[in-house]
């Protein structure tokens, strides 16, 4: 899937980037090369601003504190509530 990374639509590239970073945080020894490649593709070889920005964010997080990166990327997300239709 990395071989065709540049041919994929932007939304797929964003999901691949996020998925590979998450996988790296869980299995760093096995995915070091993969995360390096996808971060290079996203930050140096992409014309998509969203992809490039997300790549730089992940790169900076990983290079400063991988444990904090785990908390941010793999942390529990709050539930989404919609109270706009509730009548009090």
C-alpha cells in the first residue's frame, strides 16, 4: 500500500498516515521503516497541505516525546453528544 501512496486519494493518504503512526506507537520495532517512509512522503513529496501539515505534526510529536505522542494519538476520545434537540 505504500508503493501506491501517491496514487491514492487525499483522504486515503491521510488515513494511511494516521494508521501507520498508530501502528508505530504500538509496535515501534517492526514499523520503524514504514513510519519513516510515510512521514517522508507526507512532508517532502506531497502537494496536499492537509497531509503535509499532519505529517509535520506527527513528526514533531514523535521526535520530541513518543510517550506523550501515545497519549495524544492513542488516547481515549470523548463521546459526542448532541443536545441541540433537547427541550427543557
